[in-house]
C-alpha cells in the first residue's frame, strides 16, 4: 500500500473524544520508549508527524493521524513508565484500557516489543490481558538495527515460546527498524489487506 497523505488530527485524553468515525484504525502500544511514535513516522515517511524523544514518557495522550483520508493510525502512551507519580500511571492505564475496550473500529492493536530484550513480564502480562478482553492484536519487534540477526532470532523465539505457554498460537508478527525502514512494506501490506476487508 502507498501512503499518499498523512495528517495529524487530534490529541485527547478520553476515548469519548476520539473521532466520531467508523474508519478502520490501527493503534500502537508497548513499553515507554519502545519506539511507537518513531514507527508511525517511519511508516508515513515523515519524521516529525508523531512526537518522539530519547526520554521515556513522551507520548501522554491518544493521538489520531488520518492516512490517505481512509484510515487512522493511533499513537498511544507507553506502559511501564517508572518516572512519574503512581496516580499519573494509573490515569494512563485507565485511559488506554478504556480506549481499547470502547473503540470497535480499532481493528488491530500493534504491540511493540523491544527486540533487544528477552521476554519481559510486563509485555507478556499486557498481551494476556488483551486475550482476556478479546482485543485483536499483532506483534512488532522494534529496533532491529540495534542487534545482530542471530540475537534477534533468539529473542523472537524466546518470546514465541513464552507466549505459547498460555496461547494456542503465536499472532502475526513483524520485525522493524525505524532507522533502516525494515518491516515497512510488510506492515503496510498487512494493513492494506485488513483495510480491503473493512472499507
Ligand atoms: P513514549 O512515547 O515515551 O512511550 O516512547 P515511544 O515508544 O513512542 O518511543 P519513541 O518513538 O519516542 O522512541 C524512543 C527512542 O528510541 C528515540 O530516541 C528514538 O529515536 C529511538 N528509536 C525508536 N525506534 C528506533 C529504531 O528502530 N532504531 C533505533 N536505533 N532507535 C529507535
Ligand atoms: Mg511516543
């Protein structure tokens, strides 16, 4: 799929303020600093569309971007951000949970996993909760430019095995680098196919 047009639409803190639209929507979640906002920019080839930072905790709202006037990308805050108050963390968790539970046009949530790390409980627990709540998701291993192919394969296999302890099958998954553009075509083709079934 080709990206002909991308534009920022709005930032909100409550799912009720999300666009009144049935257009298909794809959201990005994962631990703070895993590379959600950078990946959105890589997909649309505009390094300034979503705000990124080397410091975790940058994205703190639900951000809608409209793509080709036909579908949305949504940048969400990260989970597991340690350097803020317990109250703020709890508010973000509620904001994300409410969004995920109340947005039927959100047809695929991309859960981003740092490919450099061995399976982290916080990610596995988050994914298990998605299963309990019936939220459709796929997995993206990020920052692949930062490790060797063999280490990448090891970590992906460890993650698969960890998930297969509780899941019957592993969901669709991708490996990406916002630096090199790895995974861009695959991800856009995947979204394009889902769109064709939903537009
Ligand atoms: P929060 O909004 O804080 O939750 O973070 P985020 O998940 O949106 O991460 P963000 O895209 O802001 O990126 C965090 C840092 O990682 C930035 O310094 C990015 O430049 C860097 N980064 C993101 N993706 C990649 C990647 O694929 N490769 C490399 N080398 N760095 C990356
Ligand atoms: Mg961000």
